[in-house]
C-alpha cells in the first residue's frame, strides 16, 4: 500500500538543503508519496529550473508527488508590535498577487501565481492543486456589493484557469478553512461546485480544520461533498469549545480596529493559527476524530486518488526522535489505508 505525507513536516524554510533533507527523511521512513507543500503561502514564483530540481530530488529518493499545495497570494494579515495578526476576514491591500482581487492587475497576477503552481504540478507529476480561498466576510457585512464583486473576480479567475489546468492534467481542490463562518464557507463550496465541472473543481477536506469550525459535525463537508472530494489533509485535533471559538473569532475581528492590546497575554504568541489550536498531529494521538468514519468517507469518494495525504508537523517536544516519529506516521498511514481498503471491499 502507498502512503503520503507533506514535504514540510519539519519546517517550510525556503532553502534546498532543508527541503532535500526532509524529502530524504520521508523516503527513509518508507513513504511512497508526498504532498509538495513548500511555498504554500506567499507570492513566490518557481523558476522552471527549480521545478525540475523539485522533480529530480523526488526521483532521486524514489518518491512520487501525490498533490501540491498552491498559494492564494500574499500575507492576509499584518505585523503589530512583533506579532503576526491574521486578517483573512478583511481585504488586505498589501497583497500583490490575489486571484480574488477586484483590481484587474492584482487578480491577473494571482492567476499567474496559480498557473506557476499548475506548471509545478505537471513537472513533478501531481494531479491535484490544493488552494485556499479566504473570504473577507467582514467586508461583505459592511457592503453587500463587495460580496458580489468578490465572487465575480473569483469566477473570472477560475474561468481563465480552467483550460490551462485541463491542458496540464491538473484539478483544483478548495480546502476547508477555519476563520470563515460555516454558512459563508458552505455557500462558497456550493457556488464553486455548481459553476464548475466535477473533473476540475473539488474539495480538499482537512480533518483538523473541520474540528475547529464544524463543531456540530466534523464530517459535514466530507460527507456532503463526497462526490467532489479530490484530496484530504489528515491530522488529529483536540477541537475547541464553542465559547472559545466565538471568543477567538471576536478577538480576531476586533484586532484591526482596536489593536493588539485586546489580546489576552496568554494568547499573544499564538495568533497566527487560530491562536495555536491547529496542531497538525499524527492521527490516533488522542484527538476527537473518528478515523473509521473518515476512512469510510475516503473509501466512498469516487474522485479521490489514493494515497490520502497526511498533513502533519513534527515538534521536538513530542517525545520522539524525528526518524521514529516519521516511521510512526507511515505505520499510521498504512493502518488508515487498511481501513479504507476494508470499506472498499479490497483485500487488506
């Protein structure tokens, strides 16, 4: 059976020594596939020579690219007093490449950024590009016309990208995120999946993100859009109390106007990832998720290409050496795929 893990499990430092070091360790642990995730955030453009270097590094270590995490553009947030302040709920004027922008030139630059990642997919052999699509929902609340303009820009971008992606043999999978309110997120997926064909636009289900937003049913998106499931990011999570989630969202929404002073001191160093709740742990590490249910959803998804991606993070305080942690990750991936095969009715 095949197994897959993210190439930045240790860090996303932008140098080839670190990239190749992690890829070598992934191969030594016995994984067969990877999600190429370096430079998933920001406006970096790969040169053709770098794309071939990525391909050749994977080949050297006998690994196959399963998916690739693309970038939606520049930083959706800002720094204040040394802290990174996330602001996905707003329009961020500092971004120069943004496929959702109503500025024609910035939008086209964002399309070029996605085309760059489609090219990288084609060269390293990945058939699915995972994308984020943050919704500036606070702007929508202030001005309903902004929502209309936002989606018109998104449609223009994906209309323009469709032929390019098809020619490269690449599909686009929109990932579920956790800042956006659920009703806005569901509307986003409905709009995209109703507009675009099932061989072009689909879902990437992130199990950890689901536990930080869909608190009533962590599996809602996995099951509602099962026929559109293109990829998964499997990670374990402790979830979050509804009252805490509401408080965190309220703080994040107020920071742009009221500043860092409203953040409780114990949270100030964890702002960048819903105040540190998105842990990206290996499955079966004491979290809240029902992995049998997830395996059943993966097994029934007609458009998901296995192996399923683990998207996890190694931390030095986890109590294991890195190599042992990676081997445990591969064993857990094998365990998960055994469950998937059982639901598919295949021999284990």
